[in-house]
């Protein structure tokens, strides 16, 4: 009697049993449905409420759907975090392209407000809350806290563009200004359940941090 062929992956096992394996658009749709559900729970109830059962219930999926597409729940969360980080790319590009227009402080205040009114603050809390998630993310993100490190890079790139245009002092310490802006903005928005920062708070913070290096007319 011959040996049975080795079936390695989850998809291969499904094929061996004659079960259809979702690919292409179908797989992307499932991922987006689950990621969207995770984001809604995270924003509404915080990281402690984020469980595989809660996600599938929010998404309107069968309980086993998540584990058919991801090795385990922390693998799902790692993919969710990385997906939301990738969504910052258009925002970073728009901020960089705004260099030379408006005011430096105004551009920064608007970008920081948009960033921290999104899911960003909740993702930082999620990464802090789950040790295993941090370990998974280290494989793709060896240093720093995801979202915050990407945000620092976004602000640093914009400040460098403004420096090239002469609107920021040539000797400005961008590598210090960018994390200072992100850290201060994070403190303003850190309380997920509290009130938003009062009007003008972000503008005042930005003006304080960059006031000594701005060279606008």
C-alpha cells in the first residue's frame, strides 16, 4: 500500500478534502470584513474587548472563519495592525506634498489631529495590552511601537521637505522635533473614553514645539 501524499498547508489540506479554498478577491473581502469588525470593536470598547468571538460576531461571520484564514488570533491582530499602518501611506504622501503651502504649524496640526482621531491611538493601546502581539510584530517591526514609529517618519519627512524649501531652519533637529510632536500629540489624544482636546490645543502644542525653527515670512 503506497504512502499518502504529504499535505502541508491549510489550503492544501482543504484541497485534499475537496473543499473550495477562497482566493483573490474573496480572500481580500474576508480579511477586510474581519479587519473592519476589529477596528469598530477597538474604537468602541478598547483592546480588552477584542476577542476572536467578538470579531466574528461583529463581522457577521461564522465563528470558525477567522481561524480558517489566520494561524491564531494574535496572527490575525498582527496582520490587522500592519494593514492599518499601510493605510497611513496616503496621509504621509499628502502631508509631504503640502510642504510650501499654507503654514508649517497649520499643516502639522491638521495632520496630527487626523492621525490621532483615527484608529491610531487604539492600536497603540492594543499593542501595549497584548504581549504576544508585540512579539509577532517584532518579526516585521524590529524597533519601536508600530503606528508611532511610522508617524514619526511621516512628520520627519514633512519637516525635511519644509527645511529644503527654507521654511524650517537648516540646523533644525528634525530627528528630535518629529518624535516630540508625536509624543505630545499622543498625550493629548491618549484617553480614548475622554473628551477630545479643547479647540486650539493641538495648534498651541505645535507652535510651542516648532516655534524656534520656523522661518516663514
